[in-house]
């Protein structure tokens, strides 16, 4: 008997089409299209004027411009990237996605996700 693998689920939620503005808090997950090179982005901390997030990385690498980040973190059981982004200018991830921390409001933040081009 051969095992069949189920197709990967499509992203759901307000950012699934690749563009959104959403209010998030610690523990919230923002799903983005696989074409951005990241899996679901999980918010791990909100405070001051920064938001910290982790996300699994799809493919052989990643690039970040505009916020601090690094690889070698565990995210949902696999390799991933940790991001720390402050309010202000958009960060570009994998030359595919723009991520902006629009505003930090205590324990929540407003994030804007859009295509890089």
C-alpha cells in the first residue's frame, strides 16, 4: 500500500493574498503566501516600539533589510528566522515581501504586509 501525501494547506486569514494591515498580539500568527519564502509569522513579543516574530523559512536561504533578524531558530519544529522590527520604514524580506510595523499600542501592534514590488 502506498502512502499519499496531502497537499500543503493554502494560507488563510487576512494576509493570505499577500497584502493586509492587521492588529496582532503575542501568540498571533500571520499567514503569508509561500511565494514570500516564509511560513506563518508568529508574534513572540510586543513592547516599546518593536515587534519580535519567528517564521519558518522555505527554500535555501532568506534575506532581510530594514529590521534585525537572524536564522538558526526553531519555528514550528524546523529551521526558521527571528525578526525584530521597529515602528517606521518597511522591512524587505526575501526581496519579495514588505513588512511594516505601523504602530505599537501597548501589548498589540499594527502590521502591514505587502508585496515588495
